[in-house]
C-alpha cells in the first residue's frame, strides 16, 4: 500500500519537470516579447529592458534560474507589473479562485450525488427521467452559454443577484452554478448508474431478504460501492473546474488566477505564465494522486501495479 | 446484413434508444446543413450592411443581424461547418494517433510498453486547456508571417484556406489522443493473451496479420465509442478558444465567436446571444445522446 | 455636567457628519491595474494617468490653449545657437516630506532615466541631449551627459543639435522623482507609505488589482485651487460591468462605454444627456507598404483612399461622433492642417478613375491583397467595413488577417503587409512626433517604407526651427506630400473620447497628452 503511494508520488516529479519544460519552450517560442505594450519601443531601450530581466541570458540558464527559484517558492518578478513579484500577484489572486473552485466542487458532488440517488431510487419513473434530462442538459451547455444566460436571467432581468465582480456571498452564486453545472450532471449520472448496478446485486437482495429496512440497505451497502464512480469523476471534475475557472472568471470579472492567465499569455509575462501553469498542473496532479489513493483504500481489489 | 452479426445487433439496440435516435437525426440534419450551406443559407456569411447592425428578427432576417449587419441565421448554418469539421478532424486525428500508439505499446509489451505508458502518464498530468492555449498562441503567432513555398508556408496557407480551423484541429488532436491510447493499449494487452491469438501465432501468423485480423476488430468498437464521447469536448474547446479570441479567423463564423459577440451585446440585444447558444447546446446534446447510445449498444454485457 | 457633555458629543457627531458629507470624492474607473507608478518606467496610459496627478513635470501642456506652460519651471530661455536650454524653477514647490523640489532633483532623475540599468522606457525622448544616447546605450558615462543643476533652482540642458520644441518634450519626460524614496526602497518606492509626491494629489492607498485612492496633497504649491478631496480609482476591465456600475451610481465617470450599448445609451432619456464626445490627440489610419506591389503605384493608393466613406464609418460602426480625418496630425496638436483642403476625400468616381489609370479598370486583374490589423473587436469591425467599401466601389477583393498586438508589431517591423492598421497618439504636444516617428525614411518605425527626400527635409526643418509661422508652412508641405501627393497612408478618423459623466461633476473636456485628465481642475457638486 505504502509503496504504491510512494511510487505514485515519485512519478509527479518527472511530470512537473516535463510540464515546466514544455511550457517554458512553448512560451519562449511564441514571437513577440513582453515589452511592446501600446507603442513600439526603440531597439536600444528594449535591449536595456532585456538586460534588466535577464532575458538576454541563454535559454537554458533562464530555465534553470526559474526552476531553482521555483523550488524555493521564489517565482520571480512580474514583467508587466513592475512593482510586483509573481508571489505578490499569486497571494492576491488565489483566494477568489480557491473559494470559487472549492465551493463549486463540493456543491457539484453534493447536488450530483443526491440527484443520482433520487433518480436511482425512483428508477424509470417521471422523477428519474426528469432528473436525467436536466443532467444531460447540464452537460451539454458549455459554461460560455450557461454563464451569460444565468447573468441575463438572474442579474439583468430579475435583479436578484449581482452581475459580476467579487466580494459578497451573493457574488459566488452565479459563477459557482456555472462552473459546477456540467459536473453535477456527471456525478448524477454516474451515481445513478452505480447505484442501479449495485441494487441488483446478490448481497443487496440478501440484505433485503434478511429483513433490513430499505434505508439501511441503501446506506450501508449501496452507497459505499457507489462511491467508487464518484471518486472516478472527482478527478476530472476537479481538473475541469480549475481550467473552467479561466472562462468563468472572465465572464464574471472575478479577480482570480484564471482570469489573469490569458492576460499574462498575451502580455508574454513569462514568470507569471510559468508559475500559474505549474501551480495548476500541480493541483491537478495532487488531486489525481488523491483519487488513486482513495481508490486503493476503498476497494481492496484495486491494488494494481 | 446477416441477422446475427454484431453490427446488426448493435444497430437494433441503438435504434431502441429513442434519445440516441433523436441525436442521430439532429447530427444528420447538421451534416446536411453543413454540406449544403451555400445553397441553404439565404445570405453569404460575410455579406452584410452595417446600417442594419443588431437588427431584430424580421422576415428578411429570420434571426436578426449581428453587429456588422450580417444575417445570423446564415452564419449559424455556415457555423455548422466549423463545429462539425473541427469535431471530426480532431476526432480522427486523436483516434489515429491514439490507436496506433496504444496498439504498438500493448503489442510489444515489456520495456517498450513501460516507456510508452510512462510518457502517457506524464503527458496526462498537463492541464489540457492551458496547453491548448499556449499552442494556439504559438501557432497563430509563428505561422502568421511565413514565406510561401516552405513547409511552414504551406501549413499556413492550408490554415487560411480553412478559415483558421487547421491549427485548432491539430492543437486539439495533439492533446486528446492520450485517453484513446490508454484504452487501446489496455485492450491490446487483454486480447493479446487470448487463446485465438495464441493459436494464430502457432499457425505462423505474422504480427501484422494478428493485429489486423484479431486485435483491430475487437478494439475499434470501444475506441470509436470513446472518441465519440470526446467529441463534445472538442467542440467545447473550439467554442472556448473562439470565445477568447484564439479560434478561427474572422469573418469565418464559429458559434463560439458568435456567442462571444452575443455576450458583449447581451444587455441590449439578447437575440444575438441566444441563437448561437442554442445551436451549440443542441449540437453537443446530440453528440452526447449518440455517444451514450453507442456505448450502451456496444456494451459487452449485452453480447453474451 | 452630563447634559453639557452630551451636547458636546452630539455637536461633534454633527460636525463630523457634515465634514464627512462635504468630502468630495470622485469615483473613477482606471480599467486595469497600472503596471507602474514610476515616471521613468511608465509608457502606458493607465500608469501615466495616475502619475499625472501625483508628480509634476518641468513644463506642462495647457489643453485649453494648446500652449506649453511652465509647471516646475517658472520660465526658460534658449541660447542663440539653440543648443543650451536654461530653466528657472519655482522656489515654492515641496515634496510631501517637506523638502523643496530643486534642480538637483531634476538632474538626478534625468540621469537615472538615462542609466541603462534603469531600462527606462521614455528615455529615447532624451537622446537629443548631448551625451545622452551614449550613456543610455552603455557606451558613455553619466558625467558627460549635458544636464547640469547650476544652482538650487536653475537647471541647464545642453543639446546635441538645436531642437525647437524641447519644452514640449519636457512636458512628457522631465518628471523628477524623490531620490530618498528611490534609494531607500528600490523597486517598491511607489508603494503607499514609501512614495513621496509633489503634485496636486498623493497616493494614499493601493490595493493591487482592486483599487487605488488618491487624496488631495495639502503641501501642493497651489493646493487652494484643488477642489476634490479624494479620487477613488476602481480597476474594472469589462466595459459592460463598468457601465452597470455607472448606472447603479457607483461610478461618477465612464470612459468608452461598450459600442453594443451605444444605441441604447443614445436613446435613454437620462444617459443620453450625460454622454459627451471630446477630441483626443490621436489618429487612426491604414498605412500602405509602399514597396509592395500593387501599392508601389501611388495611383492605386489614392484609389483605395478615395473609396472609403469615413462618415459612414463614424456613423454606423464607431457611433462616437468621431471626426473623419484627411491628414495625419490630429487637431489640438501644433501642426494640424486638417481643415485646409489637404488630403484625399471620399469620392467613388475619382477612386474608380485612379484605379483605371493605374491599369485595373473596374478592378480587373487586380491581385489579391491583404489588410492586417491587431486583434480587437473594434479593429475587426473597421477592417470589415473597409473590405466592404473596396468591394463595392472598386470591385476588388481584400483579405483580412489579424494578429495579436505584440506579434503584429514584430510583423510590421520585419515585413509590413500591403495594408496595415495602426493608430498614433501624440507622445508630446508637437506634430513633429507624428511625422518623425512614423514616416521619416530614417526611422525604423517607418513601417510604410515611405521614402521621399523632400518629406525628410521638411521633417528636419521642423525639428530645428522655432518660429511658429514658419513651422506651419513646413507642416503644410509635409502633410501635402504625405497624404495627398504620395498618399502613403489613409487617415481614417481622429480619436474621440466618448464619456458618460454624472451631472454633478464639474469638469473640462479638453484633449490632453495620453488622455490624462486634470483632476486638479475638477469639482463635485453636492448630490
């Protein structure tokens, strides 16, 4: 068990290495530097700027300098924002993304599982069809559709919620709904399928024959086995919510990491691009690792090599 | 079609799933629209008169006009070309790359398999969307000014001819093959040990023969299902890329870009947003239905 | 006793309330986080807007009259050979820490700006000073630079060659910084608490990416004329969100409302009265790469220029009441000659004739050409409009291509496409900036590759001559060559600033360099 965990953990190191190199190379391969903002600058001035930010060092040296700093949690200066370091920017921007992401994630699991259970228990009735239809619609509407639609209905017309920005709990509702919608649907469908499968299994029939109440049957036997697909979906859901936050933060003008990512690519703010990509990748990898570990804990059969 | 073949039974099961049939119907209609766009659409997608910008739906313009005075209905129809092309080309690219990679890895096994799968594991850790964004910026910037006649120049010309779709397909295809590769490799490993393969080898069959006759037919089905299930994601990626401006070149109509234009004008002119939003959602819904239907129909449990 | 105390308390509360109520706070939207507040590093409009409120320059541009007036400098004089400029500073300007602003501050700041380690971005405007270029590119030393503080309040600049408009240059670039803050805090000297200002306002609070607050500087030498107590700057990027805030009463001024909302705003009974278009010092144009066929033929360029209906562009696409442009230098900048009949106006008949004379009657045989622009909603709309015009009038097909801004700049530098979209905002108040930086054959930024020795001669004259009437003659000559005879570009329109302002804001609408509003002249009525 422990060797498995350690092995998986060790695998993350080459992944981070590959992610950082590919990002670094791709980033520098993109033409256009960080310095021409509104007007072109004379070449002599650009030379001075490159010297200041060590962009005239050979590429491999820049890479090593950055990775060395990264390991000491020193992410370098921001090239666009002259008075701030990437650490400053990160410290400022991560709370909204983290809050929005976690709320969306847990909300998706909660609502999704509950919906799935209700559907499964009332299988093949109107309730079931209704829930599943809603689920499929949730999966089909991309967040660039759901987001503006929710804004239009609830913020512009009904005026129940604010249009955009961040600050109060009311500001969290619409973006969280937008981010979690496709995953609520997925959790619901998987949970329903898993529960239905288990409900027909032998040992459930045995429990029922023994006279166990319906509720206890469900809770004790069914749910535990139904957890596996939930964990299966949890990994990609987490990754999806993180990357989806880029678009949602843009639509709702939320000052988080996601919104700033596209801007930094356009600005060629190299330290920011590297740091954000690596942090995103790290979160996703950790989550996948957690999912694999949970798998191994819950189902002793799954201890594959 | 022999009454007992897998294909026939699959189709029968598929057609019993009403949602899947509906999805298939929608997709076929979209394909017709895409192919027949120049004859079906009342206006050309780039044609417009600026004086009618944001015009509400009327008899001349069934869904109204966008910010440049172009007919939204026509642009929606041409937009099917973009979405369907990207969906299929990306799907085919990732399918071909994935299945070849997976089969090679699974067939040779041992160290080769180990290395190849390590590579997949490592590539798996990369947040796909971030990679696509970086790649798109790279493609769009580098290939924008190349000398004609070189390899880069040819690629750039292809891209421009396709209205900017070429690089998106490559970008998406390059990131999506991982799942197929894993699947193909897993199944290759399983099938490889089966008796009939052993028997075949005992008769002296070559590797290629085994792959063709025994592996491929068993693997293709689930891989196709997997790819079909991924298509909605491709369409979403393209829509998202176009939404943030890294997608097709204007004036090529992409639903994602139209949604972006609609979102900007949403407060005053909701019709500009609703039309492409509905089109995109219905298309993805259709693909989801078809994919689910295919997966259920091909479920091995039914084939006992 | 208790009653007296309670009376006093109530009185104090009322007093506080009334003082608080009387505090004039202007709520403004910066749009984005300013990349820097260091005058030596700033070259974007957001940073310059804030810097313009908290730091003083040697000279200033009076937007009402278009003249250069003194700010830190009371007066100045030029030596007969035009090489030595001596500025006499005011003696009543102090930094917020009490120390007077002296000529030594000016010398220190300018040498810091030229120091290659600082990598200052507007430094190229100082290269006219003797020894400046060498020092800035690393081959010279600070002692050889021709800037000297002759006494506490007299500073002398020694130039490389006579420059008639040096005072205009000084408005933009000679902005002293406080030595003690820079040396003590390094990169962080502009953070609130570290920063030392000398302008009408000072920086009180800066929450990055969220807001910043400017308060009235009591030590400003003319503090009595400043009415506003505070300027609260939001940083909302999305124009539609900012508009929502303005309508909800959370913003007092909104610059550049989203185009998609303009129709609604113009027909709204309240908003339409608060809408105002004012001129800006900038021109939007299409340039031609004059070395690429078919645009190496001036007749083709003239045909394309005459085919664009600028008024329709303004009315239907831009909707901001912009002024169509026929010449390059914008109104309000010395050198503007747009109302004198120079340039090529919209004339479909003439356009077709030019094209026929060039050998492409009715567009027959015309090769495929490309118009490139940098990615943006607005530029795309303008490009598509032009595409439509050329198709309708000349029957020619023009392809559109767009690139992201940074890549676009590189493309222009290396190999500009046949037609490219560009805009130019005045860096300092003189038309020489427009002509020299864009179309002089010796400038690297001459993407059009325009080469006319007569034009270059006119530009050189404009640099050296000081007499305004003589300069206007040369401006006329230059613009005639540029826009009419050779038609190296199609000026499209002069930028306007479209703004919504609440009726209780008392303000001016003058066009300023880099659109920096003069908050020190604004006032708020109680509302």
